[in-house]
């Protein structure tokens, strides 16, 4: 999920969450955990980590993924960057309190040239940047990622689509979400129902000059009774609680209508017959050994 | 079961290949040497024994005790060399929790404050995932003929393996039979360092739990409940970890409304049935919350999830209070 600001049509819209907020940080820590679990681990698709010593996490938020990499792999030096100073302060405090010496964090804007030397990293990771990036902004970011990767280095992008579920209210709230992003030009979709980022990830990587581009889908069961149900339930309570001001502004609902949907979503998700699936996709590619930067 | 010798404890620790590699790397010894220590074929030099204490901070207290039994002349350092950052709650954490307190709508405040605080506490208290559960047990509202608090509801919590990540999925009522109940009744932190420890403190040990702390959540001498922290490691709760737990319990005062803090004389906990007995009653807990919310919505008088949960907890307390004596 995205945590940034966007200037659109001359208007500054808070987009989509307040990055200074403690509740946003609580949500993102929870979100990182459930998604990492759902994807089978931090670097699940990387069979061989022997050449991975320096890792960069782009738009790391409070550092959930980076800290988990640091905990699991003492031999890896992981760096997280985010535009939010508050997020970076918080991530640093988390690393210090846990004694993770191999994790560091820096304030950096992913829409600007990244302040790293060429070939600085063995692997660059990002998750759920779709809300921050307009379609036309991806090529510059991916070119920068390619520049800072060593030849043969790996990029992995993980993005999501709206979940499908038996909760009418959850589905409606997600529709408000995809419609808002469509209206704001933050969607690859030709309609208001999808984000469509997963469909274009491989093309984005190929167009940026990465090779051996592959993808791996993650279909996460968020149904009642699953081990991480509580985490997903909590995630949606956080997301649609925090996104309320933004969605009210963009979707044109009354506060009462929104609250009714929000309560209904919670009631429907708590029912023992609630079922849902959430689809994530990781696309990965390699920087050619003889790449021209 | 606690280990009976330092060799046995070390053997258990290095049974995990990753942990074994970490110990080997940090000690700078050959893996074969480590195995010979465990088997008793070689006696380590004193400096290596002291280094073992440094590289195994989580097991330090238990290991130090076993080493002193085996090597009475060994000088064991006091353990004051824990990095200072690990012994205090960062100012940044206070800032973020306080921000939730002031900026979050009241209906989400308990949930958000407690969730962030528990995530922070768990990360700091168990950074290497040795195994920990951190739960909040909140006072049920006064009820019954005497209008006293009869039990605590375990309604928020998280864990690291082998515990589940989310412990709300295991709701439970705790009473006078529990460590939590004892801490709330006496009004101060209580610790049990091992199952073998003979104390007068009541405890109903749960699976994987080898040591535990319960610490009340206080505000102006009144109590809202307590935190219960369980570890898979005997002797895990060194003084600095107890102080950390007290600090996190202080932060959790921000999760509770003023009227949820009660005077000590209002607390008269009953015996609650065992978790196994309670499980059958809580199996439909979420469905009951869902039903209440949907019914209220149909009647055009919607209620929040917090309101629905409170009603279900009160109903379950009444049902279980009638069982307590016969099924304890």
C-alpha cells in the first residue's frame, strides 16, 4: 500500500494515508507481516541466496520487510529507503531496539535519482508501490534500480489486486479504492474495477532492460478460520479506517454511508462462513551481466 | 522441562543448525569443538564459558546458574553488559503510541494502541524469535450479586513461533487461578522463572511456556488489567526485561478508557474453568459478534465491533461463571 502525497491537477491531495500517524505505522507493520507470511517468506522465490549480500528495500515504510530480512539473514546488509522522515526514524528505532546491526534506513524519494553509486546492490525489492506511482513514473524508477544493481543483480517487484470475497461491503470498499486510484491516474486499468498493475509488471521489467523476467503468483487465503485471518481482518479495519478521509473526498460518499459500509464489512468478515482470496504477484528480473547503465 | 546441566542446555540450543552456526561464528570455535563440549569430551576454557554467556543472552540466566554449579570457581560477569538500547523503550515508540491516543477515533483507540504497543514490545523482548506470547488481559466490567470484577478477558495478543502470530483467535477468561489474576489482585509485577520454581504464586502453565511475567496496567492506583508475557526459555525474564515489560504496561494505559480502571477493592476474581473447557464456549465467539452487529444494523441502530464484543464477553462470563467450580 502507498504512503505518499501527490500533486494532481494542481491540487495537493493527501494520498492516501498520513505517514506521520502512529496508526499508519501499526497498520504497515501488521501488513508487512501478513503479506510476508502469505508469500512464504521474505525472499521465498530466491532458491540461492549465496550471492546476495547487499539488499535495498524501496519505499520501506516502517521497515517491516527489511527488518525481517535482517533477522533471518545475518550475512545480508539490508538498507530501507522511504520518502517519509517519520517512517525512517521509526524504522531506525525498531532496528536499534531489536539489536539488528545489519539493517539501516535512509530518507529518499523514489521519484528522484537515488543517492547510491552504480552497482551498489545485489538485490532491490519493492512491495505495493502502485498507489504512489503513476504509470508514467515507473520507467525512471526502474532505470534507477538497474543502475544501482550490480551486473547479474536481481530486482523483485510485488504488487496486488483487489481481493475477491463473500463480503459485499469489503468488495464495495475495494471498489471505492480502485475507482479512486483510477480517477487520480494511479491505475493501469482501463476501467474502475481493477488496478491492473500485476498484468503489466513483467512488461515494465522487460522494457527497462531486465532479462530472465519471471513472475510468481501468491494466492492468499484470507477466509475465516485461517491462521492469519486476524491479521487480514485487522488489515482491512486499518486500511478503510485510515483511508476514510481520502475515499470520502474522491468517491463522493456521505460519512454516514461510509460508516455503514465500514461496520458491515467488519460484521461480514467475522462471520464463520466468510471466504476470501487475495492475489499478489512477484515479478523478478536480472540486470544483464554486460548491461549498459 | 528445564535443562539439568549446562551441556544439556547447550545441546538443545545447537540442535537448531542456524543457531549452532551463529554460536560457532560468534565464539570463533570449530563446530566439532562445540559438539565435544556438549558430549563432555572437552572442558572449555573459562574465557570460552564466559563468551558463551555473551553470545546466548536469551539463555544467559539459566546458563549462568548451571555453569556456576558445574564450575564453582568460574567468575561469571553480572550481565550488566546488555546494550543500553535493548534495555529501554525508544522515545520514538512513545511518540507514535501517543499519536494514536490523540489522533485515532475512540472506537479504534484500544485496538490500535494495544496492537502497536504489542508489536513493539514483542519485537524488543524477543528479537530473535526464541518464542514468546504477549497478551493483554483486561478487567471485565463488575457483575454478579456483589457487583465486583470476577474475571479478566484475554482480548489482545501476539506471539512468535511456536505461538500463533495472532492470539485474539484464542479468547479466554482468566480468574484467580491464573498468574494474571494474581498480579491484578496483589497489584504488582510477578514473575515465574521456571516451571520447577516452587512459589506460592498460582499459575496454570500453558503449552511451550517455560517462564512468565504478569504486570498490571495501572492508572492513578486503579487497575485496568494486566499484560502477560510468556517465554519458551526458562529464566528469560532478566531484570532489564521486567523493567521493559513495566514500561510497555505503562504505555498500555493509553489503550484503556478512564472508566475501565478499577479500584483494587472492586476486584474479587473467581476461579475460571480450564482453557480446554472454555474453548467449547468460545468456538462461536466471532459469529456471535457478527450476528449482534448485523442484527443491530437491520434494526437501524448499528453498534460498533467494540460494543458487540463487550456484550458477547459479558454473556460468556455469565455462562462460564456458573461452571467454574465444577469444572476447575
